[in-house]
């Protein structure tokens, strides 16, 4: 079963970036997140949107 919400470490690992960089992206609004009981989760769809945005930027360059 595919999980729809990832923890910050899981999302950072998926994107192959550090947790610090992920928090920077979250703070900048580049990635959406939700708080559940004080724990931040990253929707899998937000990761897909971010990667697609990067791919579109690269294709336009």
C-alpha cells in the first residue's frame, strides 16, 4: 500500500536532499505540508508537484 503522507526524513530521502534543505523548501512555500498532532507530514502529491515543477523549469531552459 502506498502511503499518502511522508515524514520529513522520508520526504527528504525521497528527494535526495537534506532535511534542512527540505525545511527551507517548506518555509519558502515550494512544498506543501500538513501538521497532524504537531507532526509535520508531506503529501506525496506535493512531492510529485515539486518534481514536475523542476522538470518543467529544466525543459523550458
